[in-house]
C-alpha cells in the first residue's frame, strides 16, 4: 500500500528563500489502495478544514511509454476560499510522475531537478501566472529535496537503519536515472554505469579479498616456521619453501640441510637435551613476541580488530551501525594482527577474521560507488557478498562461502545478492588459486584421497560422532561465555595485553612437549584427515603392515605401539585445545574459531575411527560389517571419521548445517561422503539445541547486548502491541505538532528527551498522526536553516504542514516537511506481538507507531521488541545495551 498526501506550494522566484511544500493543517494521513483507482482516505483534523472533492487524473508516463493509468487524487475545487483552485479539464492537467521540484531554483513546474524523490504534480499551463501554482502528491514519505541539508539520510553510531526508507530512496534514484537515460548520451552512460556498478564493486571486493588472503597465508606460514628455525639460503622462506630449493630427496622430520633449527644457528646439534631446551625457549619467546605485538597494535590503533568479527558482522548486516568497525584502520590492524596471532601458536584460526577483513574491504570499496556508499541498506548487499568471499578464501570453498553468508551471516539476502555473492566468491577463490599460497595443485585446504566407500553400518558411529561433537560444542560454548562474562565485568578486562601474554605463555609451555599441539593446527588437521600410506611415517600409522608396492591396496593390520601412544597424545591434545580455546576465544587479538573447532572434532573422530578399524580387524565377520570387511583389504578409513568429527564439532559450535556440509566436502574434495557429513551435522545440531539454545556467535551477540533480532527464532507468546509500546497508557507521549511549535519549543523537546524520533500530530488535543521525524534529521535541518535562511529565530514556527501562503516580509516560519516521513508503519494497539515481531524481522523496521481509532497512542522501537522478547524468555531485559 502506498501512502501519500496532497501538497500545495507557491513557487517563489530565485531571489527569494526556499518555500517547501506544505500539507494543509486540516488533513491527516491518507492511504491509497493497491489498485490504480483506489481512493485515498483523508479525515479532517479541525472544524475549519476546507472541503475536498475527489477527481481522477490520468497518469502520463513519458519515461517508459507505459499505458495511461489512473490515480485517485484529492484536489481543491475551483471555488475554494483561498483562490488557489485550478481548473482540471483537458490533457494539460494530466498528472505526471517526475522528480520533485527544488523550489528555489525552478521556473516551470515541469522542470525536474530533485534527484532524491518523485512527486505527482499538476501541469498548469494556461497562463504564466498559473505556472506558479501546482499541486503535488508525495509518495512513501519521500519529501522534497533534502540533498541541500548535509547528513540527511545518514545514521548516528550505534543506531539501527531504516530499511524501508533506504530502499525507497534507492528506488526513487533508480527511476530518475531510467527517466533521464533517454535525454543524452552522457545520461545513457551514467545509466549503464549505475546498472553495472554492483557487479564492478563485488569484482573489486573479490580481487582484493583474494590478494589479502594470499598475503595472510604466506605471512602466517613463514612466521609460524620462524618459531622453529630459519632458512639459511633466504630468511624469507618458510621451511617448506626452503626445502623445495634444496637438491636433497629425503628430509629428516621435514628438515633439510638448508633449514637451520635454532640450536643449529647457535652451533648445537639438532638432537639432545641442550637442543631441546634451546628450541623450547625460542618457541616461547617467539610466541610471546608475536602475541604482544598483535595485542599492542589492536589496543593502540584499532580496538575493533580483536576477536572473530562474525557476531558483529551479523549485527551490522541486520541493520545496525557500528562506526569504524569496517574502517581502514580496522582492516590494516586486523590483517597484521591476524598474521601475528596465528603465528604465536594460540588456539585460534584465521577463517572467522577473514570474513571481517572481507567485509572491511567491501565497506571501503562501496564508497567508490555512491549508489552503495551513501545508502546503508544497499551497502549491506555488498557486505553480504564480501562475507561469502571471506569464507571462500579462508577454506577454498566458494559455494560454501555463499551458503554461509545466506545461512549464518546475512539478514537481507535477495536473489541478486545471491548472484553477486556467487560471483564475488568465485573471483576471490580464483585470485587465491593464482597466488597458490598452499604450494600444491589443489585449491582446497585439506585435500584427501580416500579410495574406499563407506559402508551402511558406519552411519551408527557417524551419528555417534555427531552426538559427541554436540556435547563438546556445548561444553565449549557454556565455558567460553562464562569466562567472557567474567572478563567483561571484572578487573581482568582492564588488562587485555597482560591477559594475552599470560594465555600465550601457558599455551606455549603446555603445547611444546606434545608434537600434536606443537605443530600448526592446520597441519594437525591435515595429518588427521590423511590416510596412512607408505610415505606416512607418523606414529599414527604404526601398523604391522608390509608395503611392497606404492599402488597396492592397504591391508588390514593390527595397530602397533606407536598408534596407541599417538592416541594417548591425541587425547591429551583434545583436552588441552578445548581448555585453551575456551580462554583464547575472546581475548584482544584477532582470533577465529573454525580451525580450533575442526581440530577438536578431527582428534575425536580419528580416535573413534581407529577404534572402529581395530574392531573390524579383530571381528571381520560379525553381522555389523555385513561381510564388507571379510576380505584382506582395509574397509575402515580413520581419516574419514576425523573429517566427520570435525564437521560435527564445528556444526555444534556454530549451528550451521547446509553450508557446513558444503564447506566440508569442498574443503577436502570428498564429495562421496556427503551423507556421513549430513548425518553428523544434523545429530550435532539436535544435541546442541537440546543442551543449549544458542550457537557461539548468537551467544556472543547476546553477551555484548547487540540489538539483533534473529529471524530464525519464533515468538510464541500472546502479548499485544499495547503491552509493549512506550509510553504506557497513563504516561505522556513526546510528540511534535505540525504547525504550532516554535524552533525553541522543538529544541527544548530535543534537550529534555533522548528519543531517536518523534511522531508528528495535527495537534496535542486530537493526536491524529501526520508522520514521523528523526531526531538526527531535526537537528541537522534546524542547524542548516539557522545557517542559510535569514530571519529564522527561536520564535519562528516550525511547520510540517501548512496552507502554502506565508505572509509577506521576513519568514516567521521554518518549513521542515521535507524531512517528514509521511508514511510511517503503524499498527493498532490490539495487534498481536507475534505480528509486530514478524514485521520488525521481515521489513527491517526501526520503529512502528501504535494507534487506536486513528489516534496516536505510542511507539514500539526495535529495542522495545528485544527487551520484551527477553522478558518473555525470563531473561534480563536490560541486557540490550545499545540504543
């Protein structure tokens, strides 16, 4: 339904002050039906309101040559007392849709100069005097030209955007560009640029994200190896690159003659007690150095660069403004700090922060295109595509990145955003593959080659792994939230760098003795996913096998002592990584959760897989295996269990399902194992939802008090809008009247109240609604008027609607109807809150006005809805911190 008002304006000459359009004091908001002939409903606000008659005017559509349609418009009769009536016979009086006029700069009412709104106005061409009189209908609350007031249409920090207003602004801008496209070649070029700007923007985001991801991968790999030694040939090579340049064919534990461990740098041998102590000390010192640098950079230059960033990205994409969170300093410090924190050996990953980094790039690059940079709702389409590119380069999983953005991060995801996200993720993955930071022919992070299909019986241990993963995830989420809450409300939060150093020191001391915690977490996951073969010398593959041919099938064999020792070390690594990740996630360095979660699940899955494998070796003919394991070949793949376990824990932590399965088979190349992954992911989600309602990101959103209204939740209570609105029935509502308050009155109201917006009513006695105006727009408009219009004083009357005939002489009024939203969303006081909550979720509302029999009763804001939801769920309603 489209809301509108009849507006009458007397156009003055260029030398005079601007005269904005006015609404007659006697008119209240009208509503037009969805059909082309629906009649508006206007009601008189006082007894002296003039008589209106309804006439039909055909719509001329010169822009797109559409067939003439009809719109019902109220117009004053020719005999009205103020003498402004205009005869309406003939085609000269047909109503046209064109941009609204900028009144101080027009000589004819048919000159389109306003780029921001569209108005229906009447051509009056009978004589030159008639040209100064025209009637207009303004749609969707889009008022006049507000471009001359700097800052109008923007939002303050920690405020929610108005999705409907921003989308309407973009729609009006697009219609104007389409209409102008036929005027000249330059306008045609501008129209083409506008049409392609979205694709160009996501192309640039994809390219930049791929380049930055390559830099992070290469930098983190080099600095991680720096803890163990240095390349004598070229210090900027990591261990793998250093050994590539060597002519040797065999390496001792990954070391070659060109790679010098720190004991060798100081003249010691590689082995022995002295070498172990030196290596231990250098490991700790480098870890502390990297962590201290990362924490110090974050604290000094970009406090928003800490953490994962996904909870905040979800909140921002839902329509919340956090200034600086996606800025250039946050981007730079996040990139540098992420390389340092990953290299320090802390139990964290770089995948979550890559989403934040990509979103920063999307935000910065969107300002190259005003269509997105100046419109917060449109900008979020670019940010959704950037989030997809972040996951794409983090895992080498472009399709999974798009689904992750759709399922987990984005709040508003139209079909064109899906296409652009797909394109952005594709470009980012292609650029990263061209850089080839992993140094192999595969673009995925953990490529696996399993030559054995899974058997039906294995669904039982796969579902069991899902249950184990859900339990591990729940333990982690509850412990981490408890610790983060303690950090937030205790003195510990005042010493972020000290906390980082203590966590790093404890992690380094405990991690070094265990080879599975000492190595890079990504290397550990790859080792656990990998299949034991002739070239794998890790204790995990200490089976009693005799390999005679590289291409021969792997035979069943009993586990050797190395396997049992490795299982013990893996169990210790599982406990250590679980405990240290609890204390690490949330400290003041860039830190992600994907890789630690995958590592926890992979450890548990590999242990279970070895157990099932040995069961099949000892009892190959029992009914469980259905004869599949009666042959001499190995029928159980422990690496597959590690992959399924990794998906189970990650799914339990994040509550992802579809995108998780796609990411996992893209991550490993194991397309044939989709069903085991799906079974584990669903079991993990069910267990996680049963033991704890929220995933880790939603839990951190609630902990930080971000105003996030989750579209996946259901409101199951029976309250009404009257129960939630502010103020209550016996309290006074702060309103602005349309034509009876002075500038001093409005400024006093702004000082005495802290509301983000104010309803505009006909009068305080009638309380009939006219529209809604934002605090920010009021402040900017009044300040701009004092600066640019002579004669505006504190006693000037603020007019949101008037008769359009101001008295001669200096202005004694201040017209502000250009900033008035004349089509605010309203509900009645008896509307169920379930409906109201759905409106806030699906329309992205900032507030809605509550009426009864057409009279204004109160306002419901997004914060009021969030508080009410928490109160109904027996939670603290004051935990919603932001206005």
